[in-house]
C-alpha cells in the first residue's frame, strides 16, 4: 500500500491495458504524483469505445502494465448506471483531487457525470487537463456535450493557447492556466541511429524522415507525401518512414504514393507502435515531420524532444509555441511547397547536429513536476 504522505489523487481516464497517447499521459502523470508523495490511483475504462466507434484494430496494449501504478479498469463509457456506481466509489474515497483528461466530446456524459457525483462529498476538487475542447473532426452535438463536461469541473489546465481561447466559449470564470505538454520520457533511452535502423530492418545506406502516430485526415499526411515527391529529393538517399495505424481510409494516401511513383521510397508500418518500439523509429530518423492541418498540441512533439530529434511542424494550434523556428526545426505553413522547402533546407544546410543539440537543451522546459505543480495551483490546494 502506497503511504498517504501528502494527500490523495485520483485520475479518471484511459490507462493500461488500454493503449494510446491518453493512456501514456495518464500513467506518466500518475507516476509523477506518486513520486511527489501522493496516494494515487487511476480509474480507467473497462469499456472505452464501443467496437463500432473505434477506428483502429484493437484498443488494447500487448505491453506489460506500468509498475507501481494502481489502475482499476471499471468505467463503462456508455452505461449511466456504471457512472453512478463509480462516481459514488470515488466520492466515498474522498480524494483531494480528481484529475480528468478531456479530449473528446463523446466522453463528456460519462466523465461529467462521474465528476458531478464525486464532488458531492464537499471535499474533492475536479481539475481537467484539456487536450481539445472543440475536436479536430467536428460534429453537431460537440458544443452541447463539452458544455456539460465543463460545468462539472472546478478548474482547467490547457496545453496550448488555441485551447485556452476555445475554452472561453464555454466558461470564462473558473480558474485556468497554461502548462505545456510535458516530455514523454517513458519510451526508453536514445540508441545509435545505425542500431535503431538494424532493429527495424531498415537499409543503413538511406536517411529517414519520420511521420509518427495515428493517421487521421487532419494530420496532413497527404501534404507530406506530395511534398516528398519533390524532384529535389529523387537524387538523395532518402526515404519516408510512416509509423502508425490508419484511423481513416488508407486508399487516398496509397493513391498519392502510386501517383508519384514513391512505392520504393515510402515505408509504411501500418500498426499501432508498442511502447517498446517507439524509440527505434525516432532514433532511426533524422527528422520528424508533423504536417498537421489542424492541431492543439501533440504528444509526438514531446517524444521527439525526448530523443533529441529535429522537427518540422506546421503553424497551426500550439505546435509553433513549442518548436522554436530555426532552433530545433522549422515552422511552415500547412501546404506542400513550404513543407518540401523546409525538408530540403534541413538537408542542404546540414542542420541535424545543430537542431539535435538545441532540442536536448529545449526539452528541459517540459517537466512533469511543472504539470503537477500547476494542477495544485489551479485547484487552490
């Protein structure tokens, strides 16, 4: 049993055996609260998404559970009776803090209802770390659902200025603060580039550009594929490495590859990348490109920082806020020519060593302790 040294914290949201960025975030944040001396537990989903609504191959991880983090998989996202049971369970435990990561209006009825019940004990403060309050892929009921969730929360932390502005649509009075997305430092150590290529079965004679993460239309992979067809790259020993599962129809992207005759130049790992393999993809690459058409913040950026990888990001949402242009990479417009020009400039000016060294320094800004401190500041505890 973890000693209750300073207080008690519950996190409500995805965690192992569920996979993905939200689970990784909750687990790493829980680890930091435990490190700081708080009794901490994650209440995760026993049923996160109905199968018909989940676009990927599986919701579950094949990796072992993170050690030392109490996780109870008990929340059913579509069962109101379950919300009452678990809301009362959290209420009766009388945690000092209930922290809820909010990323999708679909989850608002579940998360908002549990929060309302939990805080009826007159003690528990509810703080939400908001990824998106208005989703990238919008639906007519989004604002109604997000409004329901916002009313259940006592304070907010946002990780980009764009989300701070979006939050004003729903509430302009409750405490809120900006804290950048902390560094994802749970994917292993940096390994030599040649070793990473060997582990992935990549030809060491080539250099690799990385597009990483779930593939959705707003992430702009089509922009990157069209940019990679630029004639300036054809004489270079350069390949594009796409590592991530398609959460949209893959056909339009495969058609772009075929149209530009890029079949030999683009390598696709069309699967969820387990935590134990993430570092290999980043360490094998020279450059990480995020050609997003819409964004708030991105965990991919913080993985790239951990592995000291230069980045090209587009000037949307909060991406430009944490990737200083010309220091750790380039910020471009979300269009084919600017992305192609930035890639070309990176190689022609031999920027890898400089940008990598700068990334190693810049990453020190993004600590999990800062996020924990901000949670307590917003909560007033």
